[in-house]
C-alpha cells in the first residue's frame, strides 16, 4: 500500500468505499507484506487516517484499530496497550509525520514515530501491571492477617477489577451473599483500604490504590 493524499480532496463516496475495501483486504490478508505486525499496524493506521471516512472520531477509531491489529495477530493476549496518551501528548509530531508520508513518501519517520509510541506505552503499561499485582498482594496479606474474610483471594481480585466496587458486583458474580458482601466492604473501608462514598443514596467503594496506579 502506498501513501495517498487525504481522501476528502479526491471526493466521492465511491472513492472512500474503494479505499476502505483496499484497507480491509490489506488487514485480512495474512500473507501481505510486511511480515512484522507492528509495521502492518503503522501502514493501516496511516491509510485509515488519510481516508478519513467519518466526520468526527477518526483519530479514536484509528487508535482502537491499532490495538485490534496487535491483539488479532496474537502479539497481546488482552487489549491493554493504548497508544492514545503518547499520540495526544505528541500530537504535533503525529500530524507532521502523517503528512510526511502523503507529501514526501517519508514512511521511515512515520514508522519510527509509531514504534516509539508502542515502546513507550509498553513500558508504562508493564509498570502499571506490576504495580497493580504488587498492590493487590499487599492488600491480600492484610485480608489474611487482619480480617476473617472468607475467600480473601476472591475479594482482593474483585476490588482490583475496576476502580470502584458495589455490593451487587460481588453478589452478581456469586462471590458472597448480599449482607456478607456489604459487611466485608464496610470492613475494608474501616481499614482504609477502600473509600466509601454515597452518591444519590447508593454506596460505592473506591479503591484509591488502583485509582492512583491508573492515573499516572
């Protein structure tokens, strides 16, 4: 696939559809070059952005597509590598290198930019994952040593599934009965492991350790 000028300048729904068909064929062709999945991701992202099929949201869709390509080609087991932060923090470079392909055929700078985004995001994501595991283990130790919580592993896993938890999150998963779940969450709030908040009459239990990890 070669670089093309922004599709809007060429005009016509048929041209847009033809370019999208070309992109889809490229993505679905497992024999297509390059063999490296990340280079294929770089090419596909460029092509989608210059096609620019939507009035709004093309950047977000393109970044989601990056993740889809990586996971679909078994480079990740779970979709946890989000390039949005790096791209948004280096937006000027992003547009400069994107235009460089269209105007000068400068694929090298584009490849290096997105590959740097993957490297930077991978290091940050690995740090977050390790910190989450460490924090969860620390809280699990507290549950085992300072409480009489049954199945402490299940409770520790539940409160690190997302930044906040409610009683029904535990009951719907069959972890605990309603009263037991409420008592355990209140106990964690008393131990200052969770922060209990009431919003419109409903109680939420926030995991500040997880919030802090996800925020950096």
